[in-house]
């Protein structure tokens, strides 16, 4: 980006940190620029171009430019304007929706990288928030596992589901889900904990989650029992791939 050049992009607000009395540091997810850390100077002042300050979940159009030499916000671009299109207001009407949505934001922030285009991850986050904003409480967990699967695949961490990563043979017989092995593996090929044994129905539910189209998933979401299984598998998979446990995992609807 040339000095002084303004970038305009669709953006989703992932995180907001107060900075001084009237400014904010914001983390934005964008489809073509990845994770953008920006300083919104004077965002809380009346008449601000960022509409009185930003809040997590806000989606819209962002304008930013590189900092000038006199700016002391090292590593941050300057957010000059934000025009909000949606704040997913339904997320605040049910605790299960809100907790699920917070996890979507945290996971998107952890897997999105600066200056790396990740449109698939961005679109998955927006789709999950839109679905959660109108979802009944009992479906919040289903949309969580849907987003986890799409986010993992977009970040290059889709578990092996077709052939055993240990021996390369087709998956059949006694199966385990093994993060260390790279996904679903034959029981004899999984050498390192943690693992979880998979029944044939559990393996089918996991495969369906990662291969279903969005309209198919919305029409036929996993059952509560399948959601519990898929959440247990992702509770192994996600922290293993990130090498840390997302804080919001501990507050998800079960």
C-alpha cells in the first residue's frame, strides 16, 4: 500500500479495544486483506466518520490508510471511515446465540492472517452470524459446528475423511478421530492421544458436516446428539490446530 493511499473493503468487526478517551483499536476481518488492525482516531467523538464508535459484530464498508510519520500507533493502519450495514441485532436476544457468535468472532480472528486474502473464511463467518441472529436456541450449536468445519477447511486444517492418514487405505472398520494423525484414522494407525472412537453413524455425521452444501445443512441440520458428538470432536481438533484453546469455547451452548 502506497503512503497516503486509501483502501476500501468490506469488513467485519472482530474486536474493539478502547484507546485513550475518544479512540479505538479495532480488529477487522476482510475478504481480500485478511486481518486488519486499525486505529479509529476520535471514533467516540460526536460526528465521527465511524458513526460514534464501533462494536463487535458490525459489518459494513471500511476505509483505511497507512499511518503518517507523526502517528504513534505502530503497526496499525488509520481507519478513517466505517459505514455499517448490519450488526446482527438478533444475536443479543438469546444468550446461546450471543455466546456462539462470540466464538465465531474469536475463531475468525485466530485463523485470519494479516495481508492474506481469506474470502472463504470471511464469508463463512458472515454466514454463521447471519444464521445465528435468527436461529432458535436449539440450533445455535449446529451453526457453531458448521462454522468450525468451514473455518478449519478455509484455514487449511480440514481433517482427513477419505483415506487413513496413517496407512493411506480407505477408511473402514474400527476408526478413531485423531488430531495428531490428521483426522479420522484406523484404530491401529493412531499412535498419539488425544483420540476419540468413532461409530459408523458418528463417522457419517462428521463426513456429512464437511461435505454438505449450505442449503442442505440449513434444511437438514444435525440432530442434538450429532451436534454433541461433532462438538466433542472439534473440542479436540480446534485447539490442536491452533496450539491454544479459544477462550470462548468454554462458554458455548451444549
